[in-house]
């Protein structure tokens, strides 16, 4: 079920507990307070009180636990035949928000996390049938020299830099010509740096996934930028249209989004299988 179609409104509580552990052992406090937890499984609704931080469900203590959860959620979705999935979480620390880290560093972090995620999710005999798409060709070269050195996964790209890249132009890549008949799973890594990247993702899904048995996971695509109207539809009509064309077909299987400020908090979704976990204020 896409986040945009959920019949529940969430009000997040100010941060305090539980403690979230980062890679460098810094601690961030997030408080769900005495809020009420809503668990949605398909069309069934269940509500129970959360009285202490010990009752807060399943929030990962570190990135190792996060990847384990993302793997479990993805396995459930794959087994259920879901074709288009989204995984989204912060990479500059579990308590961070977009922009906390430098863009290049966050992308490099996502690349390493994608490798670890794929090692958990994909059986060795399926590695050569798994195609991982990075935003552009240069990222593929970097991946082969770093995080994906020696890996059996097929590495590919969405766009190819052109002479006019600094002006927002990239060379078009016809996606259906890039995939192979034996490909079973596509994983698309962080397609958000250039607005054209998500348009190519939509093409990839439409031409190489939708009418097949293939499945696709979008990994840290910052799709909330599009959902929230960050890109005005007047200037980016094709990108804005994805909220009505592509996103309704997508299942958000794992999601962490932090909010800073006086009314800050964390929206967390861990589908295992097909449940939503979050907080509501004053039972409303």
C-alpha cells in the first residue's frame, strides 16, 4: 500500500527516547511518549497503548539492524508478488534528515548500504540475475572500484553524462535495450540528483517490469520531494505526474523519515508482512 493512500493521519511526538545508535556511536533521542500505536494489516485495524519507550516497536538500533529489517520487509513483498517497491531511510545517521550530510557523501553511503542490502537479500545463485542501476555511468565505474568490487551483480546506469551536464542535460538511455532476458530483480539506487533520473525509472518500470514477472526496488530515491510538490508541476509536469502514474503502483516496504524542530519526531514503517507502525497523538 503506498504511503499516499493510507487512511490514517499521524502526528509525531517530540524527540526524546529511545536511543538510536549511529555508526560512530553518537546517540540521538526520539520520543514517541505516551502516544498510541496504530498497526494496520491489510484492511484490519488494531490499536494498543504505548506506555513507555520499551513498548516502541522494532525501531532499529543501528544500520545493521535496519538492513536486516529492510531485507525481511523486501522478502515479504517479493514473495507476495509486489512488482514495485520503495525503501527509504536517512544515511547521515538514523536521526538525520535530508541535507544533514553532504550530497556526495550521502550517495557514497547509500552505495555501500545497497551492497550490504543486496548481500542480505539476494541468494548467491541469483546475483547474476540482479541488475543494480545507479544514477549515471560514472557511478557504475566508482561502484566497481569500491563497494561492488568483485561482486557478481550486474551494474548499470540510468543516465549518461553529456558535454552539457552542467546545464541539466544528460544523454538519454533507452532502458528496455539495456536489460537482459534473464534479469529478475532491479534495484535502483538514489535516483534523485537529476530530475531526469526518476523519469528514466518510470520508463524502466513501464517498459521492462510492468508486463513481466520482474520486480524492482527503489532504494533511497527521496521520493517525498515529488510527493510534497517540491518540484512545481508547472515547471516539471512529467515529474509531478509520477504521483498519479507510478507511485500508486508502488509499495513502501520500509521507511524512516525524521522531522526536526519543536514538533519533530520520526515516521517509521516496517512491513512484516504488510503492517504500518507509527504514532498518533491524543488518540485522534
